[in-house]
């Protein structure tokens, strides 16, 4: 139907889905090598070249196609926990400020990043931070 590419996201017969599952497998195995602190920021492409498997059909992968798996592989539980705390703090700030647009943006970005790694792209995070700042600046804590 109208879902287009999104509809094939978890289709086991789709070649990009099969490849993404292989990339996720590499990310999990990379994470398990050093679960607490990860293997270093920017290290995923190197580990992908070493641990790539028959499912991960791409010769090169710059990211894990999942923000949480990518962060777990590169920065471990501590780095992923740090991001989750930051996101929870902003979510709470948005909730208290009744910043519904920012909450919607944050949840949409996180949902998209379950199959991508665009959260740290300037085209994604600048609009989010601007919306957050604009929307929460109108909050009056005395209400």
C-alpha cells in the first residue's frame, strides 16, 4: 500500500532486510566483545569488515542501521545509557512544558532510528533542538 519502503522493513524476503539483519548481528557480536565501554567511537565499520557474515551482503557498513545497536557496539552499555538518560531528561522537560511537537519529533526520530542511524545527522538533530528550544521557551513554570 502507501507505506512504501517502510512496509518492507521487516520483510524476510527483501534483500535489504536480510542485509540489515546481518548488520545487526555484527553489531550485537561487536557489542558482546566489550559490553561495558564498547569498542570505540567510529569503530563499527572496522568491526563490520572483520565480523561481516553471509547475511550482511554489503561490503562496507558505516553504521549499524539501528541507533541503539550502533551505540552499544561503539560505546557499550555506558554510552547507550548516557544517551538514554539525556533523551529521558529532554522527554521529561518536554512533558512538563507540554511541548507536544517536540515529543512527537523525538519519538518519530527514535522510531526511524530503529532501522537507521540518522539521529546524529545535522539535518535531523538541528531541527529537533530548535523545535525543543522554541517550544519549551514558552513554558511558564508558575502554572
